[in-house]
């Protein structure tokens, strides 16, 4: 092998190396874009999960308000002018609301 062939081979290898480096740079750029897209999706997912948790809490809050109102009515029947029969009926209604509220909280976990 003579010097001319070695020089030619070296030039060909340098050209191939440059080509491979360009391909690697392109792949690195694509990988960075994919990572950025993944991070954006993770951020969106977390925001959606946070919103879902808020909505689930919102679903239980009206039941909690009803339970509180009924407890107040039962604990102060004279304030509302309720008879003993009405208070007994309210206790039954309260029991149903409490069961619904427990089911609501149970469904969240």
C-alpha cells in the first residue's frame, strides 16, 4: 500500500465520519424534541389529574353540605319548629346522605 492510497482512504474515512456525525447530530436533536414533548405531556397529565381530583372533591362537597344542614336541623329542631316525627324522618334522610357521602369518598380512593 502506498502513501497515495492511504491518503485517499483517510479522506474517505473523514468524509464517512462527517456523515455519521451529521446523522448523530440529527438523532440527538430528535431525541431532545421527544424529551421536550414527553415533559409537556407529563405536565399536561399532571394538570388533568389535579383537575380530576378537584372535580371528584366537588362531587362530594354538595353531599357534605347536605349532611351538615341535616345535622343542624336535627340538633336544633326548636329553631325550625320541627316535630319529633319530622326529626325522626330527618334522621332517616341523614342516614341515606351519610351513606352516599361515604360511598362518594370511597370512590375517590
